C-alpha cells in the first residue's frame, strides 16, 4: 500500500432531501383540523476544505466513495425533518479539482481554510401544510425530496513551494533539503530513494520560504519513463528552479553539462516552466575529484547566464551563500507578483421574457421540455398520488408549458418528454383548460385523471 498519493478519482454523492409529510391534524371533537404535515429536511453537502495538516490524498485512495447524510422526512404536527449532516473532506493545499468525465478544472484550492461545495444536497419536499391554499385547503399529498448531486471528480495535488530542487536520481537533492531545513527525507546511495515530494521550510535572514525536493528525473520522464513524470506537476507552482548537479557520479555518459541539458530538455518537454528563474548547484564538493570537476565546468555554466554555487550537502560547505541567494530570489518574485483582486460575484439576470424552459419538437408527435423548474418539479412529484400529479399539471400550466406546446404544434395525446431524452419523464399530453379550479372527490385524487 502506498504512503503517498497525489492523484485520485473520488466518487461523491450529496445527501437526498427528505420527503414532505401529508398529514391531517386530528383532535377529539375537531374533525376538520386541517393539514399539518411538515417539510422534509435538506440533504447534506459534500465540501472540500484545505487543511494545513493534510499532506497527501492517501485516505481517498483507500476510500474513494464519499456520501453525505440524507435529510429526514417531515412528520405530522408541523414537524419538519432534520437536515442531513454535511461531509467535510480535508485536502492538501494546492489541490486541483477536475470533472472526471470532461477533464474541466472546477476549482484550484489554495490557502488554508479555503472551501468549495463540490456536491450540493437536495432540497427537502414541502409538506401538505405548506401546499395548502384557499382553493386547496387540505392537500392529500406532499412533495418528494430532491436527490443530491452525484459526480466523479479527480483530485490532483500540486505542491505549493517557492523553490523546486530538480536533478537526476542520487544527485543529492534529499541531502540538500535535509541540510537546509528540518525536513527528514529518506536518504540512501541508490537511485530513486525519493519516492514522494518532500517539503522543507528554510530561513535566510528575514526571508522564510519553502523548498520542494522533487523525485529524480531521467531521460524520457516527460513521456512517462521512471518516477519523475508523476511529480513534474509539483514543479508548476514553484517560483524558482534549482538544478542540483552530481559532480561525483561515476556513471558512463554522465557529466555536469550533459546532466543539466537532459533535465532542461525534460522540463521543456513538460512545458509551462520556461519563465521560471534558475540557479545551478554543483554538489558533492567534499569529494576532491568532484570539486576539481566543478571548478572546471563552472565557467561554461556562467557563460550561459546561470548563477552557480559549488556546495557540499554532506559538510554544509557553501550552503549559507546558496540559502541567501534563494531567499533574495524568492523575495523579489513575491514583490513582483501582481496583487490579487478580490473575487467578484457575477450576477447574470435572466433575459426579459425568458420563460425558464424550452420546448423542442423532436418529430411530428414527440416534444421535449427542458428547464430547471419543470425538471425539478418532476423529481418532486409522487406519481402514485393522482392529486400530486394534478398539482404538477397546475404548476406546468401556470409556467406556460401548455401554451408553448400548443404553439409548437402539439395536439392532445402527443408524447412529451420532460428532461433528457434518455431517462426523462414521458407522458401523453392532455391540455388543462382551467387550472386551480376546485377539485371534487376525496383527498389524493384529481377528477381530471379519472
């Protein structure tokens, strides 16, 4: 089982709203007590929240299905059902949320305490007490609760750090971050010791910044070779890249200049990192031959416009100069960042005359109705109750659905689909001549449906 996960698919379901209650008040010597059914409770939301104490998505890798609590059903005596409990899912700082189906980025969660409602709970259904009118004094039905949102999302973690250490495996990146900060990464003398990004906090005078040790890259990493391609995303948020070059390697075909060019080629192939400033660190100068090699190649790197530091992570030689240089770069980058404007709420009013639904003629005898209100009303209707179906017909007629169907050429008996063609509600259209007329018959019936 892995101990670090930076990308998962999460299956989310918000709570369903509770059903309303159809109840009549009963009391001795008061046979006409009136409706007293309460409303259903609202379903719980699923909320993502940035938690500074969460560093991995491992918990969601182990349990990818998360569901909020359903709202409770309303009861008699005007007792509303309880709302469902929200589910708050802690995520690391720097988590990008994408729609698993389309790949669309829904939100980029940065900053401790940032919240995002990823799935909204369904509204509770109204009880018959709330549905009573002067013409329908004792409704024999209640509305059903709406289902909560359900979706699959991809959570992708991108580390939030000021400086990223990049280089070949065993170049000394883990040793360097351990020497610069209080981080305690795994360090050994074999390739791919680092299997997860490590973060360390570094202090240089008045400057405090974070450094990320990214697992080693190899040729072809941007196309999926080795381990580094899984972690290149962690470099995206860093303001500066620091090349850590191993000057003591004995591998054939390896030298500081070649290593630098290979890593730069992988960064270019990955893209989005061209504007990051670079520093170059020639590491392992405690080895005599390595120090000589570092002095030999240093002028060539400086001719390329790079600021070069010769250091030893093992003996801490040269670390002070490197730390202060990184601190100055980070401070300058922070000062040059544009000031973020506060988020503005954009209100888009409906167009004048917008009915809130559309009627589309599919063929000679088939019509489709789409729109937020009619589709929501369909979900709220108990089709086993004739009076509830009649109430739905009244609502659709008041909205203007019947008039638009007539304009579109629908005739009595035409087939009408409300919602999507696949999975929508299908019925045969029978026009209502006088909505809100007094219904005769026992509760729970509608004489138009007889």
